[in-house]
C-alpha cells in the first residue's frame, strides 16, 4: 500500500511536522500564562468583545469567538482544500490504496465515541461531548513522527496523513449535522444562493480568487446567523475552488493551498491553541480526571483511538480489503495507531461546540484532551522508538 511518495505529500508532511512543534509551544505557553499572575488578563482578553464593521453594519464577537468562528473558518477552508486535492489526485484517489486509512479512520471515530458514551451513559448533558475524542490532530501527530526520523517508514507517514485527513472529513460532517443551533430558514436559503453562485464560478472555471472570497465572506455571515457553525462556510467555499484536470494545468486550489498554508500552520493554529488550551491547574489531582467528561475524553483518545484504528485496520488487511504498509511491522503500525489519540486542536474545537451552552464543562474537556493527547504521545513515541526495524 502507498508505495510512492508524491511531491505534494513531502511538502505537506514537512509543513505539518514543523507546525506541530509550534502548536506544542503554544499549548505550553497557554498553560503557563493561565496559571500565572497573568491569568486574569489572559481570560479577560479572550472574553472581551470586539466590533468589526462600519457604523451599525458589522459583527460583535468576543476575542475567543473571533478566533474559533472566524479564523477557524479559514482553517477548515484549508483542511477541505487538502481533502479535495487528496481525493482528486492524491493518496485517496485510488480506492484500494485509500481503503486502509478509511477503515482505520472509521474505527478511530466509532470506538472512542463508544468509550465516551459508555462512561457518560445516562447523563444527557455530558453525552453531548461524545464526538470530542473522535478527532486526530494532524500537526501534532506528524510532528511526533518527524522526531522519530527514519525509524518510521514513509508508508506509515502517508497512512497517518491520509487517516487524519479522513478523520477531519468525519469531524466536519459531525459538526455540520450534530452541533448546530436553532436553524433560521431564511439564512439557510441565503447560504444556498451564495453556494450556487460559487458553483457557477467553478462551472465556468473562474480563476480570480477575489470573486470566490467576496461571496465566501458573505456566506460566512449568513452561516454565522443561521445556527450552523460558521466554520462550515469555509468548507463550502473550499469545495467550489477549481482544481486542474490535467497535470500541467494551472490549479487555483493548489495556488491558494500553498499561499495560505504558512499562515494556517504557524498563525491560526498556534493562536487557537494558545486561546483554548489555557486551564487552571490549581487543585488538579487524580480525582480531577475521574469526572465523567475528562475521563471519557482521556480514555476515548488514549484507548479508544488506538484500539479502533488498529482493530479496523487489522481486519481490513486480514480480509484482503487493504494491504499492510510497505516496510512496516505490526508494532510500529500499532504505534502509529496510538498517535492518532493526539486529539488536541479538533478535540478542543468540538468540545467548545458540544458545551457551548454549558461552559462549566470546558475545564474538564481541556484536562481530558491534554491528558489523553499526552499519554498517546508518550506511549506512541516510545512504542515506535523501541520497535524493531523491518
């Protein structure tokens, strides 16, 4: 499976591996600041409201919501561009080649959700967080793999990248269908109109991104007002960006993807991490992890992810639906499955959506995500480090 490495993947892997280290620094800084004398300034700044617009025409949101609703719409736009490219010409364009990461991703979403549901069964409030441990952070997980160098065969790096991309697609679907507010029909109609205009631009192969961007900004506002999470506007916009049909043709999709990737990797994602990873560790003890929300997330990420990815992948290989990654053995393959339990960015994001009406659970979400991601990082890293080379 996945016997060759394309130039786009090399570029993508280097980018994600480097940004993973920046994400780690941002998360550590958030924990330091939120537990220092600057904690009041940190939280007050995030809750401060900013108005962007002219006179009475504009939007007023807290700093945290500008980051989570507006900047993360750009993140989702970028992720969807990656997904679209991979399905058109990348590692997911060949069904048999894509079968292993698809099966692994399905297991890595279903089993962690079941673990969380089992622990939170009977509590309708906390059950809203069932999807939190189902996500994988591409940047962090690839960043850990980069530290292992040649001990990880290229095929496993491609497998993890493809799995994480499919995982992101699953997260997008979950957000769209399960984490929406009270829908406002007239705004939904306006979203449809904006999307149709974008499809028309795509149909005529318009390559002026400004036109797409202007309609996309308006569509973001409609989406924000509609009850659907505003980041879905970024997803819809990305699906309409035209991609080349022949290898040597100009691709607006690739041009935009390469243009915004450094800003997403080294700007938006670290800022999101800094704004969302801050949690007071005062009084933190083992009992803090025993509450249903943090325990469900921690076990979902650390145990559910590794078991789900490995079991579904193993069965797909044994039933000859997919092939074992070349030059990989079962130990380092399992280690990569463990690394998918690094949820961080997407898990924190889904947590914010799940408990938007009851933010008292958010400290538990952060503790669970950080704890599960840390355990997955350490166990996965040392498992691969100590595994025999094939």
